[in-house]
C-alpha cells in the first residue's frame, strides 16, 4: 500500500517536469543487427506523433528506495534486491538520457554491447556479494534438492539471472502496460514464495514493487501518458533476477516469468533466423509486434498476455511449494500427514524435518 500511495503522489510531480523539460521518447530506427524497422515504425507512427515522455521508471526507483530504506531495510534480505533494482535503473537511466537529449539516430540510446557490459558487471558484483559475503554456494533444484555449485558457479548463475531478466523485461516494454503488468504478476508470485519461506522483509520489497506498478498501470492505461523507459525496465529486471536468487527459486524464473521468456526468445529466434536463413520468421519481433502486425489491437495483446502470465505465476508458486523450494511448508505437510496417520490408526509417518533450515535466507556476512 505504501508503494502505491507514494508512487501515486510522486507521479504528478514527475509528469510536470517531464512535460516541462520535454522528456520525449525518440523511436529507434534500427534493430540490434542494424536493419531498418519499417513494420514497427508504421505500427507506432501515430503514437510517436504526440509528445510522449519517458524515464517514468524514476518514480518506481524513488518509491521503492524510500519505502525499503525507511520500512524494511535488512542486510540479509533486502540489501541485494534494492542494490540490483537501483543498479539496473542507473544503466537504464543513462540509456534514457541519451535517447531524450541525444540525436535520436540509430538505436537512440546506449549501444547494445555497452548496455550488456554494464548490466553484466552489475550482475557479477551482486553474484560475488551473494556467494562470498552471504556465503551461498548451493542452489535448489525443484523436486531434486540442493546442488553445490561453488563460489564461481554461483556468481555466474547470479549474473545470468540478472542479465537475462533485465534484457527480457526491457524487450517486453513495447506496448502500453505490457511490461508493467507482467512484472507485477512475477513480483507478486515471488512475494508469496518469500512469505511462505518466512522472508518477511523480502516479501515487503516485492509488494512495494507491486504497489508502484499498480500505480504505474493506473496512470498508464491506453493511451499511455508516459513510458517507464529503460530506467524502469532494467530496474525491474535486475531486481527480479535478484529476488529469484534470494528465494532460491532461480529454476522457477522461466515459469513465473514465462512471458518474458517468450518475448526475449522471439527476438533471439528472429535474429538467428535472419542470420541463417536470410529471411524473417516473424513479421516483426518481439512477438507482441508480430501480433500487432497480424491485426491484434494493443489492448487485446496486453490483456491476454496478463492472463497467461497470471496462470504461469500461480503454477510457479505451486511448484515452489511442491518442489521443496518452500521448505517450511513441505515440513508442515509432513507433520500433518504424521498426525493424520496416528489419528487414523495407520503406521506412523515420521517427517524428515531439518530444524536448521527455516526456509529463510540468512548469511554469515
């Protein structure tokens, strides 16, 4: 609630300055491979004819930072997610500033290799902190248990989670409310997982992000008043990758964030197809632009993607409980089965309860 209220209070302030100083979003003219974008340019020509400010992700960064620092700052649970969220926003903010105040030619922002290098550096640093400072070198594999990956392995996995999720959210931010709604559902799912694990502070962090995104969607129903820009999408993506690692639910990230995977995957497949077969597989990529080109209107795409994302978020939470990610719940189920067996006169089932594992993240830093 605090995230929603604070973001709602800050939004008119941002809007005033965004329109006063003309934070207009410039449409990019080329793809990552340097090709022209005739289809997307035609599809969004009407949208970019009007003044359309970007960098609204600043509202989310300020909101999440203030609420977290004041209400639930915790070394073990919220330092890393907040650092990932703010760090990702810095990368995106630089890109947005170049887009707004630059020439607007070509990619209209940071070059892709530069952005990739910056977000990779952030991911490696966060992974180092997670593995070395907090001492986490095991990763949970649903239904199979924990796998020892060592310090280097954990750093690389952590960095991959941050980089992949940041880019996937950024790619998805192409229609009014699309990335915001998908991210809201993903953070909500991880908030539930963190709650079931007893990570109250991490739960509060996730719900703060959800609160901001609810406010963002409230003000950004079509036609959108502004765009979150890379400032918002990279913050959301980096933060989500960190949260997935903090809840030990990395392998559930492709399920809980299934639509992000589809969006990023469609772009990668398009690039591969053009390189190998010298033609496009999709009319335009990512896939939401393909659906636009096929005749689907923007609202239909966004709403249906939200519905699908909601179903996958529910599946992800279910798998977290049944797959042993939420260990406290699994232990309680074992205790309940034991009690029921005793009451039924059946052979007693002795639960395997590890008292040292309460399902929460705690480090030795």
